[in-house]
C-alpha cells in the first residue's frame, strides 16, 4: 500500500484539521489580563471587573503603577539568554537593565539584561569575565555585589566586537562610559 495520500484526500482532510485548531484556546502571556469593564469613579480610583472572577475592587493610581512596574521587571526573566556574539550587534551602545546570578555546573554565571539605546531592543546575555569583574565583590569571591550592579546600570556599555585569542577562544571588547 502506498504511504503517500493523494492531493484530493489531503484537501478533504484539511478542513477537519482547521476545525480542530480553531477550538484551541488562544495563547496568552502569563501577565496578560482580560477585563470586561473599567469604570472610573469620582474619587479617581478605577473599579475593575475581571472576566469570570467577579468584582476586584478599586485600584488606585499607585497600585496601578506598581503592577505595571512588576510586570515589566518579571518579563525580562522570560527572555532567553544568549551569548554576547549572538545577542549584541557590533558598535552598538547598551544600557544594563537587570543583573541576575545563577549557579551552574561550571560555577556562578551572570545573566545581564541589556537594552539598546537606539532601537530600544532588549536582549539577555551571559556576561563575560570582563563584564562580571565590575559586579563581583572581589576576584576571589564571585558573588554578585548589588551596589556594584546598581552602579553598572547607570553606565553606557558599547560592544566593539570580538577577536580570536589562543585556542580560537573569542575575546570580547567593551567600552564603558558615563552617559
């Protein structure tokens, strides 16, 4: 028996497959919320009714700003972490948004969230040894120092490309400047 099906049979089966696809629930992000109605009262607070969960109560402007800030900070963590060579473009200037340290089988590694100053594109990289020396406590202690990490967030970092070192290992060149 021939394992290939004719075109007529494939065309007949296609609508059935499409009908199955239409029944699936749409993919939504973890932080996306759907609201039926939003009403503003005289006191300036928003009263929100969420779809399917009943009345949520008043939301003040401060709470709203905090929810937006929390959602933005958590969304960085969902981005994949890439190498410097893959994520950054040569000659571009970046600003560090977030620094996280992870324990791996190779030792502690830092993932930096960087935003391009021109295109505002956000990317996460595995920080090189040349970058991590600015955020650790000392050369012997490789733990993340939060004060140094906050300082590096206020500086501009320009990626100048890479060269091949001994053993064809890439060496990355960065320039750190004050804005």
